[in-house]
C-alpha cells in the first residue's frame, strides 16, 4: 500500500469541507460560536489525525509482507 499523494489529500479535504460546511457545523451546540479560522483548524486537525491513522495502517500492512 502506497502513501497518498498531497493532491489526493487536498481533494479529500475539499470533499470534507463540502460535506460539512461552516454553517452546518454551527448548528451543533458545541460549535455554535466557531470562527472561520477555528473551522479551518478543526478540518486541518482532523486531516492530520486521519493521515496518522493511515500511516500506521500502511506501516503494519507493509511489515506483514513476506520478503
């Protein structure tokens, strides 16, 4: 399994922003006062978290491949 390209990560980030807009996020009580900057940070942190999980998954899968 290969590491995803930066381009595919950027496209995935845009898809997330299209699915959960700032206006939709503000409907959740916890995020009712979130700013645009806070929204961008939240999306960025979710992206980093997802990449870390993916990297761990890839590392485990690559270590199970017989040489």
